[in-house]
C-alpha cells in the first residue's frame, strides 16, 4: 500500500484523520496491534492510502507497523511549532 500524506499537511487534514481515527474507537486503552490497524484504516478513510479498510486485516503485521509509524511521523512533524 502506498501512503500519500497530503502536501502541504494542513490542519484540516489532521482534523479529518483524527476524527476518522475516533470512528474506530482507538484510544489509549486499545491494544497496540489493534490501534495500529485503526491508524491505517483512518488513513485509508482520509484518502491517504488507496485501499479498502477491510484490506488492513489481511496485511502482514509488519506492514501495518511500518505504515502506522510513517503516519505518526508525518502527524508529529506537521504539529511542530515553527521556529521564529
């Protein structure tokens, strides 16, 4: 699956992703493997990955880890406070 993070990554993209992530009830109490799957599904729902959310359950766990970590990196970088 190819990950296409919006460029530029704007507030509206972050909000849409986080709302989509909420739809999967992903929270701090969610087991890590389930949470990572939710992250990938939310990215699919946000249009960052051209796939069906049902495809995620058929992926290798390492693929899910890789994609979810790249998503988290992009989200973290987008929220960095610009230096003045």
